[in-house]
């Protein structure tokens, strides 16, 4: 190493002294594959480096045009996935600063946690899961798909076959184990020896098959992000629904507003302060009983009055509900793309926009092995799951015109 860089290198190694005993230190970071020489002497701490790898990825760039809750709405103020992950990161790091956790690790998990989301958010995820079962591919969930993309499909270097970003075990575990949908008053990480790569890979494989393992993060940082996810979306989704006149503020149950507040700002502040007060001197990160019960009721309100109503809504121009119409679109794209693969239609979008990105037109590391194993349906699922909303619309129009 250049002597003039030695001082900087030593300074970056002091990062471990800035965190508490519950935190994961940068010296504990574990990668599956050996790093190259340039990476080994990088002045950035391991989890800070993971943040950079994530935000420079193509998968991260596609956040900009992925739905959070409401799609097809011509309003630039509506939350998209790119803003949601940033909000999660800000909340998680706020929690991490007070609890003396590794905020670099929390930022990496937060920014990558929804990378596996398909177009049209959780509704699209549900439809892809149904398609996966129909084609005997097991199950689909965006947690595992995010790990798949970052570990296997994403390119780190141009003009080379994709081999993933070689992120740390702790970051990938946080991505796989995040879940803002579950009802948890408090949670602490897996203890004793934490998790090994074998443990992570077993959970990853299960998530794509029976999906029976209850996944709990291996770190307090992962737990913090898991809870920050809910804090980031619960009030924000309500504000978006009010903005497009889907609900009124007065619709929010008084049993929730009396405890949590009636605006996103008040709800976030109440949840964060309660969580910090209850977690500061505890081995669990979580809420008080009163706040947790109000949060549960608010989640139920969101599901009944926002998410479920959105899925069943029928526009004046269509006889189908959102979920019926979207299911038709997903299935048409899936069937047409699968046919293009089976017929080796190399000019088709799935080759030009997906497979060639991964294989550089060589097709030897991704397409050919899966074709030889009769797993072309997996290629199609990867393709659709990685689409932005705008690209999904374009491909549907392309195939629907030929239908």
C-alpha cells in the first residue's frame, strides 16, 4: 500500500470503536467469495462498501420506476419504491445512532431490502407467486429474489458474466429476513453463533420452495431495519391514499389517532420515540403494549381500506378488477416470453433486455445451464421480477397487440 494512504487506512479501521456491544462490527463482516486485491486494500469499511455496490447496481436504478402502493396514478407526489427505501434507511439509521448499532450495515440492508420486488409491488408479487406454483417453481417472494439478484444476476464488472456483488452475509441476511408485514411487538436477533453461510443458503432455498422457515435476522441491525420498514410505510401509505382521495383523514380509527396521531409525521415520531425508549436498556428492539396495539389496528385499517380496496377496485373503462386485469397482464407476458425462450427467438425482449445483460451474448453462465435443466420458467420469472413498471407496460402492449 502507498505509505501516504496508510494513515487513511488505519483511520477507517477505527469504525468499530464507534459502536456498542450489540452491534455487528466491520471486522465481523463475512463474504462468500474471496475479494480481489483492490477490494482488500479499499479504505472503505466493509458495510460502507456494500452500500456503494448496491446503489451503483442496475437493480437499484430500477427502483425509480417501481410501485410502492398506487400504480397508474398521474401524481408525482405519490411515493415510489425509490423513496420508500430511502425513508427506511433514514429511520433505521436514526434508530441505530441511538442504540449504537452499525449504521453502515443498516443503510445497506435498508437500501437493498426491496430490490427483489416485482413491478406493481406486493400485488405483483402475489401474482408471480401464483404463477410460480402453476409452473411448479415453488414459491416467490421479493426477499429471496432480492438476494438472488444481488448474489447471482447483478453485474459488478462490465463485459463479464454476472456473478453478483459478493455482498456480506450480514447484509444479505438482513434483506432475506426483512418483513414489514408481520405483527411483532419486539424482536431480538438469532444468538449463540448467529448464522453461517450454510444457514443463510438454507433459508434462501426454503424461501423459494416451501417457505416454512420463520426467518429472524442475525443482527440487531437487521431487526432495526425490519421494524423501520413498517414505520416508513404505515403513515406514508395513508397520506398517499388521502392525496388521491382514496380515503379521508377522518376515516382513520380514533383508537389509532388518539394514540399514534393522525398524520404521517406524528405517527412516525410516536413510533420511533416509543421504540427507542423501550429498546435502549433491553435486549429486544420493540414497542410498549399500548403503542403496539394501536399499530396493529392501524395496519388492519390499511389492509382493509387501502390495499384490499385497491386490488378489488374496478375502473369505469374495465369490467375487471385491478387484480384480475393485472393477473391477465402478468400471465400474458410470462407465456409469450417463455415461448420466445423455447423457440430461441434471440431478438425477443427477454434475450435483448435480460439474458444478454447477464451473459454478454455468450449465454453460457445463465441461459444455457437453465435451459439444459428445463428451467426456462425460472429465467422468465427473473425477467419479469426485475422489470420496472414502465417497462412492464411497454412489454405488455407489445405482446397484447400480437395476441
